[in-house]
C-alpha cells in the first residue's frame, strides 16, 4: 500500500490514519505523534469553523447556550455588541461570520496556530480530494 506523505514545517511525515472530521476537512494522525485537522485552505477551514458553531446552535442549543452565555445571547437578540473573545459583533450571525476569520481558534487546540503544509504525494490527494499542493493544518494534540 502506498504511503500518504505530507510536508509539515519542512519535515516529511507519514499519515498513519485519516478520518473525515464532518466539516469538509480531515483529522489525521501522523508518525510524528501529532494529530491535525487538515483543510484545503484557510477559507475552507474558516467556513468549517462557522458551520461547526451553527450546527451546535441548531442541534445542541443547551450546550451552545452554556458556551456563549446568556448575557451574550440576550445582547445579540437586542442588536447590541457582545461576544466571547476580543472582538464583538451585534448579532449571532455576525459572530458566526467572525469565527470564519479565525479558524485556528476552533481547530488548533494544541497551540492556536495555522500551519502551512504541502501534499507530498498523490495518495494523500486521492484520499482527501484536495486538488492543490498547499494545505493548512491545525495541531489538536
């Protein structure tokens, strides 16, 4: 079987396991002991982060409420600026859009950084469907 290889920080690593993360990206485990969320590009990762939060709001409103807090939700309902984090918006939809600008906050739980990587061989491209060489990764362990 052909190995799936990618380049991360100028190091060739083998992808040992790959799983769909449910948001147009993949969770991969590599032979360097690290796990990464992988997306085709920054924009795709941002869209996936916004979709993650929208899905939680729709499918698990109690958990979403616990995370967002009543104060933020009430202010958004009144069109007032609020939100977790350093930037605020005047609506929940505005906050969803804001999360798309910072996908590293959602996907890079290890260090909060976006990493540029390169698909090293066609096997990884076939498995992911990503049709370009450059990819973005977010370390999560």
